[in-house]
């Protein structure tokens, strides 16, 4: 009916205002989501951020190279002008210059034999914090040696030139240098070249500089020449080798090389073997034929954006639900304001709350422990990722790499925090006798473990070990039954020499986490489903050196093998959720039989009977709740426990309502229309609190 009284008009106007406000907020939130959080918008924005990072790298590297060339040109001018008259003045000037330029590795002033009548040079190089004065002992004028290019190219071209990187014999490291000729007035009136000034930077220094940039956990930079020569790359073994010759060995390098040859930039490079993709940007470095590239992991960069996207969707969802409810309230208040309309509003509100919970559960079930892991995992998918992590954790680049592979045959939860694992670990034991080799690994977090030699491949220097270990790990069960866990094996290196454990990626057919590398296909994991497996590193620190004076116990990159699992919902639904649903329905039925009308009192309503029913339902809940706590021993509140708490309060409220209703205390809210308002509000209050708790627990 049409609302004609003042109360009816107030309800109509209030519903109309709330409807308009919720509609405007929904439109605004939807517009914000469409403008900023759709996949295309996120991709566009993130690409822009990635491109800006690439430009920062280019500016930094170009600036450093430019300062190196300016420094060498400046020394050449000072020699020509006579400011640097003799070796003692030159020595002091070079020492002061190198102390003020920490990125310069060495400076050499090499005179032409025609000027001195013999080879004569001044050579200064850094050795840690010291600067050594060590004249060049080889014939730098010999055109047939690649290591003399720095001198002969400047003599030949008679101008400053960046030289092809090489291994500096005198400096004992890979170098990139800029050399420029200098002239002296006293030598043939300054008409002929008197020598060459060469300023060098170590490639390791550039790798470190790129590693310090914010490119994500496994993002990296690289420098190639136009010919495909690798000048800087995370994998040190690739330095000064040709990218096209390494293409068959390294899938990602092959994809990067193809894009360079096609002169493409701002491209997504997808690695089918690892299942990962990267944004690759290329920039030409000014005054050189070098190409600076940056590869940024797409999944890692989009991770935070995906979380923000989910939250934006939930925000839009809640505002839409509010609009739909207020719209229903508006129609009801205008056209049919009666008892049935109240039940209709309760049905709409409760249905929207349940739908909202379902959507949030859907997002939760689609999350991955790779994505939400809070243990500091840096996931690695290939050796480029590994070397990038090593570079950022200050690991010695010359440390020996020990390839280590894992295969898990069984996983069993002996308790809620104890896991028994069996499987194989294999390692490359190059340089050792396979028969006498001992494991170069241990499980530091193991309560108990046994390791025995299983097989030997002498041709490939591989020794396999069968292991059984019991690991105790702290799991987070607060989201039960929608929880996910990350089971891991932590490896410590037992080798006495300086070395690091790295994953043996070559031993796996596929490195995509969804392919469950290193996991038995027929693995039985009761109550859980394995979702992903992956290698990772965590940077750990310890407050002791374990009695070993030279043991590095801070910022250690330690190898982990992870198995991401999700709980199978079938068992929790039957054992935990189903009793809650049944009790909630039965409690509502008990509430429905609360009546004073004789024609409706078919069940013989009495408050004592209601109390008996409620006590029975309370007993059922207590048993189910106790069973849950025994299965999941934890100090924190479990998500599902809030369901029990709400039903405990509901049982108490229904019991008190029956007492008050039967006592004729004349409370209008309870007595009006045969306890109608309490009955109508039952499901909206229950589902409303459940939705609120779900939001607080998951988002």
C-alpha cells in the first residue's frame, strides 16, 4: 500500500536518500575500479613504472660511464697543458683522483716507446681499500694481443674510445675501459700521440651497481654489445661470451637475444619452461655501441596490483549490495509495507550477505601461497634469479656453486606442526671421489633425520642421497578451513670451502610451480592438495657464528624447497561446517514455534521446552567445537570458531527471548505481532556478523 502517514513518509524518504547515496558511491567505486584496477589499466600503469625504472638504470649507468670518459679526457688535457710534469706529480694526482672516484678500478698512463725510447707506464689499481702502484710489465703496443686493445685502438683512432670488455691481466679481473690519446708539446711539437690514458671500471662493479637498483626481488639488468657480447649479466659465467651462442643453453637469454635482433623493446618475454614472464626494456647507452636492458618479473610486479584489485572488487561488491538492499527497502516502503515485506527484506539482506561471503571465499581459494607468503621467500626459477639474489645479498661471486636437486616421495602430518618427509637429494660433487663423498647438505630445522647414499653417476659427478626427516614448523591455521600452508625444507651447506647451494634446475623437465617439480605424482597428502612447488631463498641472520670465526652469519642467502598446499574442503565441510549450518537452521525453527496464538501453537510452545531445545543444540555445538580445537591446536582464534561464537550468542538470545516472551513483561519489540521482529531479524543478524567477520579475517 502507499505510505500515507508521517512514519511511512519518513521511511520512504530515508530509503530514497540511502538509495541515492549508495548508488552514487557504487558508481564512483566502479569508475575508480575501471579507471585504475582493470587488468589493462594495471598492465599499462605497471609497464609505465617498469619503464621509469629502466630509465633510472640507464641514467645511472650512462652517468657513470660519462664521468669515466671525462676523467680520462681531463687527465689527457692536463698532460698536454704541462700541469702534470713528471711521474711524482702524476702519481699524487692519480691517487687523489682514484680516492675521490670509488667506482674507478684502475688508471693507466702508457707512454709511446718513441717518447721514452722504451716502454714506460704508470699503473694504479685498487686492491680493497688500498691503491697499488704496479707498472705494466707486458708489451702493451703488441697489436696481436687482445689485452692490448685499450692502447692500440686509441692510437689507431686518435680519439677517445670505449673498448670491448676483456680480462685485465695486470688487474686480475674483467674490465671495461675508456682510453684516449694524449699529446705533449715537447714530443714532436705536440703533433703526434705521446701515449694513452686509460680509465677502467670492473664489470663486477657495474653488476653490483645494477644489483643495488630496485628491480624487484628477481628483476635484473644486463648490458650487451650490438654484436651480442655479454658485458654485464647476473650469471658471471656468461660474461664476455656471445649471447647467440648461449641461446641453446639458456631459454630466457635466447628470448632476450631474439628481441634485440628484432630491435624490439617494451616486450613481454615468456619462458615456457619456468611458466614466468618478464618485461624487457632496451636502451642504447650514449657514446657506446652497448645496449642496456632491464628484465622485470611480471608476476612479482603485478602481485600487489592483484591484491589491490581484489580489494577494489570487494568494495564495489559491498556498495552494490548496499544499493540493492536500500532499493528493495524503497520499493517495499512505497508499495507493500506489511509483514511479508519485512520477510522479503530479511531474505534480500541475508542472501546478499551469503553471496558476499561466497565471493570472498572464492578470492581466498584462488590465492596462492607463492603470492601471499610472509616468510620472506624470494622465489627463483632459473640461474639468473639465483645469481640476482646472490648479488643482492653480497655473496662472494667467486664462491663455488653446488647444484642441489630434491624429489619428495611422501609427506605426512604426524601432528598439526610435525611433518615427516621422505625423498631424494642429489648434488654435483665435482672434484671429489664419488665413493668417499659425504652429503654437502643438512636439514637444520629437522627434529630427526637419516641420510644414506642411494646412487652414484660418476660420469656426471652426481651422488644421490635418500633421506627421511621429521620437520617441525609453525603453521597459520587462523583461516581454517580456507587456509593454505607452505611446507619447506631448509638446506644448510656442509662443505668446508666457500661455496653456496643452488637448485639443480637442469634436472627437471619443467620449472613451472604448477607442474609440481620435485614431487611424486601419486603423493598422498590426507586432507590437503599440493598446488605448487618451487625453490626459494631467504635472507637469514643468526646471533652467533657457531664457533667458526670466519663464518658469515648475517644476511645469509639460504636455499629452501617449498611445497604449497591448500586444504581440501570436503572433510571440513562435513565435519565442521555442516553441523553449524544444521544448528543455525534448527535454532531458527525453535524461534518460529515461539507463539501465543493457539491456532499456530501446534507444537505446544513453552519457554521450558525452548530452553531444553537450546541446551541440546548448545551441547552439539560444544562437542563439535571441542573436536575442532583438538584437530587444530593453536593459540589464536580460528576463522571457523567465530561461527561457533555467533551461534552461542544466538542460542543465548533465543533462550532469553522465549523467557521474556512467555513472561508477559510487555516489551513492545518482543511482543509486537507475536514476536515477529525477532524472527525477521534472526538471519540478517547472523549473516551480517558472519560477513563482517569474513571481511576482517580475509581483507
